[in-house]
C-alpha cells in the first residue's frame, strides 16, 4: 500500500488533463471494477520527468476495504491487532495522547521549571513513552521520561510500581553505602505533587515519571563485544547489589512468567485444541519441544527443591535495557524494571545470551548460517560473572549454560504456542511470522547443544 503526500498544483493540472480520457476508457472496458490509481499518475509523471518522489519505508501491514468481500478479513485482522495490544480497544481514547492531555499529566508531577514539550520517545512496544522537556528557572533544559503503563499487559500496575519503588530505593541506599554511585546509576522516580510514585488519571491509566539519564543510550544491537561485556557487568552488578534484598516484598507482576513447565502445559493444551488448524504443519517443531521436556524443568525443579536460591531478577535482560555511556560505552543504568520479580539468576543470564549471542536476528530465516557466536557469548559472560560471580552458588554456576538453552527453548515454545493459537500475543508482520521465529530459536537451541562443552569452559574461566 502507498500513502502519498506533498502534491503541488502541477499534479492537479496533470490529472485534470488526463482523467476524462482515463475514466471513459476504463469504464468502457471494466465498468464495475475500474480504478484510476494515484501510483499510475505518479509513475506517468516520473516517466516524463515531471516530478520526483521521496520514498519512506515501513514494515507495518496495510488493511484496506475496496469490495464488500474484504470486510470480514479486515475485521478479523483488526481484532487480532487488538488482542495483541497493537491496536486500541477504544480508538479515540487510547494510543498516543493529544499534546494538551500530555501537558496536563505533566502538571501532576514535580517537574522543575516551565513545560516546553512532550514527544513520543523510543521504540518500546508495551508502554507509551514520552520525552518531556522543561526550562528551569535558570534557563537550562531539564529532561524527564513520562510513561503510561500498559494496563492490558500489566493487570496490577500499582503492584508493579511498588516493586520498582522498593527496588530502586534499596539500590540507591546500597550504592551510597558502597560509594559506587560514580559507576552505577539507578532510575530516579519523580514523585507526584501528592508525593506518590505514580498518577492515575480519570480513565484509570497509570502514569509514572523518571529523571532522564543524560549522555547514555540503549542500543538494540551490540556493535562490538565491549558493549556486551558492559551490559553483562551492569546486569550482574544489579543482581549483586540486590543479593540481600528481601525477595518476599516483591509482587509477581506477570504470574508464572518463566515457569517453563506451566508454559509447556499451555503449549500442549493449545496443541490439543488446535484452534487455527495449524498443528498439522508444525509436527516437527512440536516434537522438538516434546523431546526436550526434561530439560525444560531443570530450573523450576531446582528452585522448588531449594537447590538454587530465589533472587530478585530483571526478567528482560536485552542489551537495550542497559544505558551505555555515550563516550566510554560502560553500563550506566539498567532500565525497564517493569518485570522485576522473584526468580532465578539463570533466567536473567539465560535470556541475555538468548538475545545477544546468536549470529542471526530472531526473525531471520537463514538457519544455515545461524550459530552461537562464542566471542559474543564470552564477552557477556565475562562482564556478568566479574560483577556477580562471587554471589552465585556452585549449583547456579553449573546450570548457567542450561539457563541460556532453556530460555531460548522457552521463547521458541512461546512463539510456536502463539502461532498455533492465532498470533494473539506477539506482534506479527508477515504470514507465519511466529513460526519463523520459533524455527529460528530452535536452531539456536541446537547450536547451543553442539557447543555446550565450550560454553561450560568459558563459564569456568571467569567464575569467582
């Protein structure tokens, strides 16, 4: 689909000169379905050197209704987008806020100075995020982050904020005590005028604000291994600092988030129900999971049998959730604390390796070239273990490589479950997208299985 804009008078004049002839000929040849498309006009003008066109590309899907039979397909597609959180249930009450409302929300927080702007910020898919600019009384620019928490994903946002408030307060106290504030920053919550950590508007939406971390960036892709080592060190340092945090104070904001055995039960249920009739085309992937059922339970069983401790875990340890210093590339601050919950250190380490150690992106269909990059694996592992290693138990260190394998297997299983269930959770941009992701993750699991001895040797090298 093309969306056009920026036409001037020359375009109108060209259409005026052509349209009568085009319509007469078109209706004569196909009176019911003749259409005269804008791209045809633009192409004719381009061929005659009468215009130039600047193209802007998007990977989003287009849904259009031209004929009556299109309606059912489009309605189903929009319902799918709603169920996955990509399209608002109330078109005019959700999504990007009007600037006037954003400004009113900002007035609820203790922002310093005079409001200048609030613009959508970042590429996150869950919460609505805005970069807020104020002018201080001294004329200097002051920056904040304002977020509307996604109430569809996080059903109890107040408990989520209680977790974040308790963890950040504890971290601030620890780094002051250890005098490590020059090396490690903690997200700074901006309170409301009533002294609360969040504001709830008249529609029930929860808003929170942070001080903007200056001169630091979250990178979607690690361009060199220094960035991976820095990210590993930052996540490891956070876990070390929280070693003695009373885990019982934390709420489980997404129940059974990394309970792989519960995930497996859900997967088998969807296979049995087969709501979309897709099971027949996925038998190889289903068998792949079934053959590794015993491995899936390693972490959960170790937690239940108290072989490894329950710790404070981040649960979304992608590299872009560490802000790296723009000059030194050292980890400055761990962000996106929405999924901070009780769990296992193996979750965080494993999910990080899942997201940063592959030679291919998770959407890639080039499975022949997909492998575990041991250089990237070593860089992250080095940074992580140098920071946290002394606090991990021998059993945890023994299970670290399996943590990477299990988190990758779990992610592939979740992609496959969603594919079989009609793509209700993960955003999809093409046909069988979740199945493609699933195959990618399973190929990555096989790469880890083939290099397990090398992974263990690298972990042994850096353990304390």
